[in-house]
C-alpha cells in the first residue's frame, strides 16, 4: 500500500492535503530512522516549517540512498530561488501549502513517478475481504460487521464496510446508521467516480471505520451493476487498509465483481446439513473460478452447538479445516438488537476473540498495524 510520511515541526501541525499520511514526524532528524524501518515508504512531504537547508540536505542524501523515494516540499509562498534550489537537490515538487488541490496533485504525481521508477514496489490498495455464505441465517452479516470493527482497531487502521446485499442489506441496521446515503447514489456518477465522490457516499461509524450502505429498497439495488461495483472498489482501495464486503446469500454479477477483487474469502457456515451443502457448492464454485485455495477461510459459526454434527464432521464434509471456530452465544442476538457489535462493546467476549482470530488470519496483527495514527507522534489527530 502507498505510504506517505509528513514532516512538519510543532505539536499541532496538520497535513494540508486530503488523505492523512501514514506517518507524521515533528523533526526532519527523525526521518532517516523512520525510513530505515519502513522501506515501503514512497513519499515524504516536508511541511512549510522545515528549513530549506534541511530539506535540501535530506533530499540530496535520499537521492543517492533511495532514488525512487519522492520528496514534495511545501512553502507558504513559492519563490523562484527556492524552486531552483529545491529542484537541484532532487525535490520533485514545490507547492504552496495553502493550496489543498495542488498539494494532492503533487503527491499523486510523485507517487505515480515512484511506481514507474520502481515497478516492484507494492501498488496502492486495501486488502479486500469478502464475507460470503450460500445460505441465509448463518450469521454472515454479524461476522462482517464485527470483523470490520476488529480490523479498524480503534482507529489504528482505515476500514470500509461495503454492504453488497443490494436488496436486503442489514449493515445499516446492525450498526444503527442513518440510511441517508447508499450504493444507489453512486449510479448517477458511474464512470466518473473519484475519491471526493465516494466520500460523499460513505457513512462514518467510528474512528477508522466507514460504511457504504446498501440501498434502502430492493428496486434501488437494480441501479448498481457489476461495472459500478468494480469502479467503486477501485476508488476505495487507495483510501483504506481493509475493505470488508458483506454479500447476499447467492452469487450475482455484483458479487462476482467483488470476488474478483478479493484477497481473502471468508465463508461462513453453521453445523447443519443445508448450510454444509451450500458451503460445499460455494467452494466448488470458487475452484471453478480459480480463486486461490490458501485464501479461503472457513468460519464455523455456532461451532459448539450440540446438533449431531461435530467440527470434524463439518471439516470432512467441506474438505478443508475450519480457520475460525466461533461459539454460539445468546449475547450475539442481544448485541444485534442493541445495534452494537460485540467486537466494539465486549472485545474480550469469546465471539469477539474468534473474530479477532479471523482478522489475524487476514494479516491484521497488532504487532504490524497497517497505519500508525498521527496522534502517536503529534499528540492529537487531525
């Protein structure tokens, strides 16, 4: 994923662009150590408070050590003499700090140049986790909402929860979000979606977690086609660390569009024969579509239910082990009725811990968060 570092002296400094950087440091002297620990960093933005001499010295050194790293310099006023000295040092752009659009454009141009200079560098984009079940009533949406809360880690990561059940989506109800905006509103912008347009569709839930809700009525869902889903995910990818997609209990063109962009396939199943049958058919479909087997994660919900089928029976029927065993608990429907996911309200609950195991299987580990909040270095978030 794209990693931007912002350097500006002072505890109250804020990045003047649209996208908050992954890291922010208050002193230029801290940059070399941070860059040594973060070889994936692609852009350093030096704020207007960084002295020109220090900016030039830093860039001159990086020009030798990391020639693909981009440096953008912000100034209160762009002067010809400053511009000339900066360009000689290898600074890619000098931009007025008060011009937000110019700052965003300069950062985008620098990142694009870095990708061209270093094709092996990881492309920008969130990991997409699609939660699917071929049968309703197995707890799919509950898993999706709790997984999104867990991945956000209280704001340490950026997560978008997309409700792709276009006819009967429940994410809005599960999170008690107002149905003011939805996927249907994107139809009028099809083919020309950008970050600003997508942000107008998003409903914030809590720090680090946003939701893109399903349409309010089934008829509105017909406006969302496969191409629009692909476009939406493409625009969302650079904005977030993880995208969690909740789906209907069947494979549609829109679901296929999400599956084609998916990094992790979380298949929710319960220990009953109808659910096992649909899960087995789903796995067969995934095989036909050549989705990687090592990215398919079986989430066995109500795993401790005494219904005549053991965990071993389920795993034998599906032909692969369960990645996560989620216990049965009356606290789950109670949390649904309250509109507060267990992962948010009671993170130590056995169900919440099982969801945390799923998040860890998808690469979200506490010892390696995707982003570090600016508050850790600056003392407050923007």
